[in-house]
């Protein structure tokens, strides 16, 4: 599989390393050259410096031939725009993105994007661990 990761923070770097270790072809984009220091020097990946919402930058990373596009920058707007470009302009079939804002996550999920919302995921995990947690309790006013 060919995978393009946008964002070389802790998550993006981990995804790129794991995908490469699993034998996938990997490309990774980030606008900050220092971000690539998270990657091992021997990583077999295409590394592209640039803004992920730029079509030419996505092209230089090989977006036209990828199977999966993953947007995990720390900016919801960037992830949303880049994912839409990959989906609508380059017709990438499998597009995943991280969105911190739960309301935005629902909106973009309805547009056919696979949206992962860590805010909602962590809240769900914590709520499951609380004994007798009930949203209709006294906590609703918080």
C-alpha cells in the first residue's frame, strides 16, 4: 500500500515509521524541517517540506498514486482542507484525518471523510472508567 502522511509530529512520525516497517511505501509532508528529526535516518520514505494544503506539495509527495492519505497536523483547518484536496482533487479513496473539535468531526464525517476525533475518543474512555457515569447527573451543568 502507498500511504501519504501530512504532519510529522509525534503521531505522524509514528504512523510513517510503523507503515514503513510493515512494508508500505510512505511519504510524509511537514512545513517545519525540524519535524523530520523525529524520523530515523534510515527510514525508507519520501520526505517533503511544504504546506499540505498546497496541491503542488501534495503532488510532489505522490498523492496521485497513494492508496491512503492521512492528515494529522495539529491544526484542524489544515487537516480538513488537505483531506478535501486529497479526496476531491486527487480522488484518493481512503482519506483519514484527525480533528480535535467534535462538532467539526461530525460535519466532515458526513462528507465521506474518515474523521478521528481524539477529544471524543478520550472522553469516551474516561467516561467508561467512571463508576455510574450518567450524563443526566449533576455534571450536566459543567
